[in-house]
C-alpha cells in the first residue's frame, strides 16, 4: 500500500510530496498513514477532486481500513493559517 500511495499520488500535479508509512506499534489503532503535501488549501481541494486521488481512495484505502482520521496542518513556521 505504501508503494501504491507514492506512485499514484505523486502523479497529481498539485501534490508537492507524499509521505506514508506503517505503524511499528501493533497496539495502535492506526496501522498506516498517508500525508499529502500541497502548497495551499485551494490545491488540496483540487487534489480531493482529482480522479487519481478518488481512485486511490476507492481501490486502496476504503477496502483496507475501517476508520479514517484526517488532519490539515500548516508547515511554514512564520505563515499564518489564516492565509493557507
């Protein structure tokens, strides 16, 4: 699933980077994570509407997870989240 995430999601032009991994703590409820880096929230909206992203969710995420958690973070130290 990690290779599929990296290979497919980086094809989306608005995606600046993809990070993913498996949890080493077997007791954790979150066994896998995917982090998609974009420049701003407008680009994130475009990514969520992209056919590649939708196919990734349908083919890889939905069949393999029972629960999802989504969080959006600003990564620039001096940038106000107001302008993200």
